[in-house]
């Protein structure tokens, strides 16, 4: 994975041979590590990052459920694992 070459996204995900698998993370929004950093700096209350992660999961649960076994390897999968896990 590398920072995205497209300004709209945060991360480009590649396979071992260097082929692009997915672009994930809207650069206009924060993610779990960002919220954790804000907690560390006392910009938000302790536990805020976990609440935001739960909200992310709630928003995307139907999509993940719909994909079923196809979720692994999807853009949603990479976004969750890289930005929210």
C-alpha cells in the first residue's frame, strides 16, 4: 500500500506484483488512527475513536453483509482493515 496518487483517496492498495487492487479512504474524512491521535492530543474525549469506529461499522454493515464471502478483497474490506481496524 502507498499514499494514493488520486487526491480524492487516502491509500492505494496493491497486490504482490504491483497491480492496483483498490483505492480506499476519502481524503475529506478522518479515520480511526486520526481519531486516536486526536484523543492522544486531548482534542476529543477518551473513547471517541471507538465510538467513531462503531458508527463506521454500523453505516457499512449492510454493505458488508450483502457482499458476504466476497467482502474479503473488496474496497470495503481494505478500508475497514486499513483505516478502521
